């Protein structure tokens, strides 16, 4: 016999009830509670996030519409608005911080047990930023342009399991380097970023700290070739050079960098990479930079969680976020009911990373 359960029930299975109740006792979150448990509050707020509810009324009425199925989730009845509001105001937020850190720890442990793509043991991180467009009328604090509001998400993605290590939200006008200069990494770490982070003085500072980095070289870069290394004839490696930039304050020491030129047969173009790692092979440096695309997929896979009325959907934005743009007023009321009522077969397979889920497949799963 096939077991079936709703999508919302499958999401709740990621959280251990035993660990959750242990965290409740640790923070004494249910002290003076009368009937409405912390688990019920957690289910209600997770329903609010996944169902894109905008008020307490939408949360309570959405849960009450499927009250018969709430018992299988560990919630006897749907809460009232006053009960949920009181719980959100008085119960400690440290409880849900503990729940998040416990889930993150399990994800990191599973990521470390997976097979590594590269043979080197250095920690590989990807650094990037993305602009999230906001409606300037509703969010006047998000200054970006005269007629458009936006915020910028700066993210550091760990390539082991593709889990974020660092995230900060700034105004849309904030440059990426302003945040990147404040980050510190352990010696031996390899950081990958695009040409938006090019700053030769910052490169020297990272080299002094023992941090390796890989990026693309700008076409107008002014440098001196110190050494030309041999490359195989007829291969995709066109050049492998050790270079030095003019005007760097070395204080009596010269800093040398690696310039690698690769021919991309798929896109029929030349790619020039820059790094301070002088030992890796040219193809290894190119493969490391190719891994940076995972952070772009992470951004793409995360945009469907953003409510549609928060963003100002113009043509470029709508092309990048087709799922969010499709959730208009005619579709959204059915999403909350689908989370509790939609049935799908439970299969014993590994959960895929959100960055690996395409927007098209997510749209087929969540749309009516």
C-alpha cells in the first residue's frame, strides 16, 4: 500500500519532534502556556511562510480550512488570531534559533559526508551579490534609483553541500567590495568571485593572509609578464603566465599572480582567469571558477520564496523569476490549501539541494 502525505507534511518531517521538544524545555518556552503549544506556533508560522500569508487572519483561516488534516501534523485545532499573536509576542525567539542551528548542523554534516569534486582539501567558497527589486512606493527606505527601490543580498556559499556561510542585506547602491573587505577567512581557503570584486590592493591583502582566490581578468588590465609556462599544443589551454601588476605597494616585496587563458569550445570564446595560486594546473583553476555558477543557481532557486507583491516585475526581473511572477492574485489563494491537501507519494530518496531545483520544476510542483 502506498503512503501518501501532503507537501506541507513532508516539510515538517525535516524537523525532529524530539529535538524540538528538548529545545522547548531548554528555553522554557511553554511556561504558563494554556493549550497552544510551541509546535503549533511553529506549524502556523511555517504555514504562513510557505503559503505567503500576509496577516494573522489568513494564517488562522487557512489552517481552519483544513482542520481535519491538522491532527496528523500534531496540531489539534487551528489557533485563533489573538492566541497566535500573543504567542508570537511573548514566546522566546531563541527557541527557533536553536531549531534552525540544529537543522543547519545536520545539513552541514550530510554535506561533509558527500563526495568532493576536487582532490585538494582546501575549503572552497563562492562570493557573490544579487539585487532584489522592490516596489519604491511600498518600500521607500530601499533607495536604489529615483523610480526604483532595491536591496542587495551579499552571500558567501560553501561549495561543500552548497550551504550559505554568510549573508548580509544592504541597500541596493552598496558596492560588493564594501562588504567583501570586512570578511575574514582561514589561511588556505579558496574564494571564487566575479569581476565585480576586482581590486588589486584587496588581492594583495588576501595574499598576505594566506587566502587563495580565483576570478576573471579585465580586458584593460595593465600587467607585466614575469614567466610564460609551457602549455600542451592543440589543447584548450592557450596561455599560462605568471604576472605582476604595476604600482602595487609591496614594501620591498613583489606579488606575483597567475594568468590563465582558456578556450571555451561550447561558447566559442576565450576566457582569461586570474589567481594568486601558482601551483594548481590551468584546467583546475578554470574548473574552480566554473563552480562559482552554483551561487547563481542558489539565487535562482531562492527567488520563488519571495512574495510577488514585494517585487516590481519588469521584463528583466520577470524573466529571471518566472515562478514568482506567475503567482498573481488568482493563484495565491489556492496555494495555502494545496500545501495541506496536495497528496504525493513518499519515496525513499535523498533530498536535493534547493540550488539544484530548476524554476520550471518548482513551478510544476507548487502551482495548481
